[in-house]
């Protein structure tokens, strides 16, 4: 009889603990995703001058080969 009373409580507590762990991991992964997106934005912004310079070099080399 005691098992029938305490088993549902135990199952609910175990489920609550698992839900808490999953929620915490989701929060951690969300923070990690935000950090990686910020790093990606920084890398993309750092590459803008390289892309612009590449276009200038390509444009000037096209003019040289046409002459």
C-alpha cells in the first residue's frame, strides 16, 4: 500500500528534476549560441575591409589586362 502512495510522488519528483536539468541545459546552450553568433558577427565585420580591398584589386587587375 505504501508503494502505491509514494510511487507517484517519486515519479513526479524525478520528472521535475529531469525537467529542471533539461531547462538549465537549454539555457546554457542558448547562451552559447548567442555568444557564437556575436563572434560570427565580429568575424564578418572584420572581413568587410578584406572584401572591399579584393574588389579594388580585381578591378585594377582587369584594367591592366585589357590594355
